[in-house]
């Protein structure tokens, strides 16, 4: 049993182990089981021969092929293929009974004995045992569905029927279970019974009624003989009886109402049946780097399901769809493949080189077998693509015209926070059982919890769990009939959460239990019905199997932000515990890895987005940017940033770190000391004052800043009397810019230090450097310089006392070579005379910065 649970990923998406034939599409394993009497209980009157076995297997093949051929007359999109496992036909199962000489009800004896021998003897019923056998067969043969045919030998029987006391001919148990068929019955009988396997009703007099409903759409049995509609004429159908079923078989026909019960309904006439005609879900954001010619897109794609309306079975929402490809198209060109996952769910983060010029780009996910796609996301070279409502982007507005040009880059790493237009939080409530006082949960005007269905009286309490391995607080309902609090939720008794405002996101914390019925007892399926403010169900979400003892967060999202009520319960004969509910979110917070952000899950209204720059040299509007969502859409938000000087840059004399109007070794050492304590980093909002350590004005403190000072000193020593204080200031530059000129060379020359060489000294892979000042080993050591609260060189020239413990001035070595100060200059980096060590500079691929 546990092995079958571990293979659950092989099932159709949304199916449980006992959903073995919910609609007649895809691939199906058929297992014929022939019984051979041995005379130990009943006299032996029948005996299978090889010729008889071959004859019946041919009937079975013709019967299943009939359905495949009929499907081809209805659509060219879907397929239906069968795998026949003939092991138990070629090797008949021995039994002491002579099945055809008994009532059909005797099948429970010989079938039960066979199932017991297979290890299903503890099953509560033959039906459940066969369902789990079928599940093992479909996984063995890697098909979508499976059912069993029990065939009894009637070749030498006088009339070929069972004795009285039950069904005299063939019969079937619907929903992917089994049929029992005397071997002499015609091929059309096997075909008819197979219709039952996939939920079709009988249509002949005395059997099915026109009021009956069944199948994935809960379709009505309109072709039944008792349909009282004036002018009704019964059509030939495989589900009728007598000569008519033979005629339907021969002519390969059955009416729409019959086919709807097995899942074949095409309401819009596009050749795709309704249960498969559900768009894929593409949740993505992407943008084009014009300079690099690379399109970046990240997100996820998943299949979606049509709600199963069957009045029988588990009502699992199931699809055979797959994410075959993620595709893009340039202008009106052909669709091109970016990714081929062949999965029901996939996450991606792609960079696609695009050399062909284009005006528009479109993205979609597609099921390549049916042609079903997701919504198409479109953008252009300058405008990103978003799923859902839409989004915005931040860019560096170089010419300050408030319009993005092709040479103006998106600002990756920008942080966006969306709130209401007045700055208040979005609708958000978190209700965690562990955080509530023990006892009845008090309702509020904003959100209420109640128990519905069964004998629940509506009250909810937070109490320690009493079911399963959990002992922490969970939500209980009060059962009037049992006069006690109960913590398990199932299809009968459900937990309802109602909110005063709508949202686009709800999270439910559920716990799996070992309380399911036979074959499902290793875990739980949680299901959530989702409603809008008008009481319309807008979605239904079912979890994967939550193993007993495990916890899972079930996330429900609605792009339009319409969720006002959710109802939570255990699905497919299983029970769950519920420990927490997160209704809404205080703000939409995202960090745009490509400078873009998505706005999704919000209802119509006024909102504002707060922007935090990824770098202090990019300045955004001080006030949040307002926007409006109307009719579920949002015009793209383009948010411009201006380039400004770094607050730690000395514009009048770059390299003069300490502000003493001179560029000296002390300036280089200040930068080196800062790097030794804090490592390479982008300056944060709390680092806007202090020494001017951002020498190259890129908003980043790195070894390049030290190198700039060192090389400036070198140029001065090589010059002919020029004072370093007279070196003209650098204009604002972006990271990586270079200085082209240098003074005349002095007789003593050194090679400029390569940035690649210096960066290796301060890289994150060196143990002496704290790359992240917040997690470094000295973060909690009050004696160390990167202790919390003293994490930066925040001293200005007039505030030296706060930096005095570090002795930031160069500490001269004494005659023994020992360092007399608190800090030791890096050995091999600076000479004792303050001159550059030329032996440090050589590098296989040096990058000269000056």
C-alpha cells in the first residue's frame, strides 16, 4: 500500500488511487481475468481451451477498439488507446466454483478468493479491492486508467447465462471497477459494459431512467426509453439492449447524451471536449535587455481542471493535460520553443538570446497534444510582459524625459511594495490556532469562522488536537449529536471562513491524517471551495496527498481579487486538521530581478506602490506612485529613476576618502579596512554618511575603490611635480568605467594593479572577509568592528573619535617589523614606504582601470 502511495505522481493530475476510470480518454489498461473450475466445490462442466481463450481475447480487443473508432468520428484532437494485460487470461485463475452454473451473485466468492490471494483480503469490499488492483495495473503499465473484466467460461453451457438469483447476463460496476461477462456473449455486450465502466447509464426499458445523471458533467440520461418529452425518438445507442445495441455497434453510433456521460462533450464545437478545454495557467514576468540582446522570463506554468460534477464517485477534478512547451513568438512569426517540460507543473527562470529585431513578443504555455494554451502574454522591447492584471517596471531615465528609450536599462533589484491608495495595508487577517486563547474563537466584523454541515452547531474553538499524531492547537467544531468538540474536517462537516472584504490570496495550513478509508489511509487530501461576494463559486482547489503526520500550506489565488469566502474540508473519503488561516496579505511585496514587478490578486480600486532603489545612485520619486485598477486591468506603470552621485563619493576630489584635500595612502587604507570588516557590498540606506569610500561613484564598495586610490597615488609618484590635490574630479560614472589618461612615467615604474587581482583579495570565498555583514562571524561580538550597530565606516572627517579605536591612519611598522597599531596592513599589498609592490600586480588577464 505504501509503495502505491509513493507512485501517486504517475496518476492523472487530480486523481486519487481509486479514480481509475473517470472519463474515456487517454490510455487504459484492461485486465481480463478468466476463471477455470477445478471441481473441488462444484462439478466441472466448463474447460477453457487455447482456441476459446484466443476467441474471447479477440472479442475484447474488438470491443475496446470500437470505442477508439467511435472517438475518431467525434474529434481529431483526443485519443483513446488500450493496453490489454492477458496474463490472467492466458493463465486462467483456478476456482472450486463453476461460475456459469451458479447465480451471478456467486462471483463474490471466486473473485474474492482471487483478490485475497493477491493480498487484498483485508479490504472492506470487493469493489475497493478491485479499485486498488486496477490502480496497481495502471501504474505497472503506465496508463491513465484501468479496469478489470471477469470472464466466466460458458462455451459448453446450454443457454450461456447465469442461473437465476441475480443478473443472468453480463453486468458491470461503474467508475473504473469491473464487469462480469459470460464468455459466449457477443462483442457488443463487452462494449456495452465498458460504457458502464466510464459512468454511462442503461437506456433500455426497465433499466436506466431519463432522470438519471452521471459522469464528469453529471450529464442527464436523455436517450433513456422513458423520456416523456413530446416528439422524443430514441436513438440507436450502445447503451440500449437487444438488437438495437448490435445495430449501434455495427454502425458505430451513439447519441450525444450517451457520449456526454463518458466525458465526450464539446460545447463550443472546437473539437476539444469540455473537461480538457481549460486554459493552462501561465504566471510569469519577463523583460528584454536591449543592450545584451537577451530576454529574461521567470515564473511558473501549470495545468488547470474543470470541476467534476459527477453525482457518483469521488468527484475529483482531473485532467490529462500537460505543459508540453513554453513558447514565444516575435511579431507574426512562428512560435518558437523556449522550454519543453512535459509536466503538469513547472517553474522556470530563462534567459533567451534574441538576435532578430522585433516590435512585439508573445509568450504562452501549450499542451502540444491537444493545442490547449494559456493566455498569451505580450510585450515589446521596452515593455515587459506580465500575467494576471498587469504590472510595472523601473528604469534609469538617462535623458530625464520620463519615457524609456532603448538605451535606458531596467533597474534590477528594485523593491516594490503595493498598498492601498491612502497608504494603508491591504485587507489581511491571520488566524493561527496556536496564537489564540484556548476555547471558543471570537468572531469579528472583518472575518468569521464557522462549522457547517453534519451536526456542527457553527461554533469554532482553538483546542489541542485529539486525532492523529498532532497535539498542538487546531480548529474544532462542536458536534451537537455527540455533545463534544471534534477536530477533523471531512466532506460532511466543513470549516467556512467569511471575510468582510475581498482578496486575491488565501493560505490554509492543513495536517494530514491516517483516517482515510481502505487504500487512502496513508494521508489526506484537502479541498477548498472558493466563493466571491455574490456567493458564486469561482474556484475549487485540491491539495496533493498530505502524508499522515505532515503539514502542508494550501494556497488559493484569484487574479482578480474576488475571494470573500472559502470552505475547507477533507476530500476523497479522507479527513484533515486545520491549524491556521491567512486571509489576504498586508501588502504585495516583490523584488524585481529584472526591474519589473507584477500586480495581481487585487480588486478594482486605488492603490500606490512604494519603491526602494537597489542602489543609492538611482533616485526614485520620494512619494509612492499612485495607480488604479479598473475592470480587472492595469495600464503598465513606468517608473523613472534619475542618476545621482553616491552619498559616499567625493565629487570635488575622487580618492580623497578622508576629506583632507589630499589623496594619500591613508585614503587607500580606509577603504581597505572597510572592506576587511564588511566585504564588498552595495551601500544601504543606513550608510549615507561617513568617509567617501565609494571612490568610483557606483554606489558599491569594492576592491576597485581601493584600487582607484592606489593607482591615483601611483600616477602622482610617476608624474613631474603634479600634486594629487590638483587631480581634477571624476564625473559621475557607472560601475566599471575607466580613466583613460595617466601622468608621464617616472624612471621607477610599476604595473597598474588589475581589478580582477584585487577583487580576489576581498571576494566572498575568502574566510577572513565577512561578505554579508549581517551574518558574518563577528556580527554578535561587541569587540569586533562589524558588530551590530557599528557595521560601517560612518565617520566623517570631523568625527574621528568614533573611528579612533580602529586607528584608521596607517600604522607604521617598527624596526622589528611588528605592527604597533590595532590593525595590520595587508602583507604584500603596500610596502613600508607606502609604495606599490609591483610583484602583486601581474595577472593572466589584467584589466587596467586607469
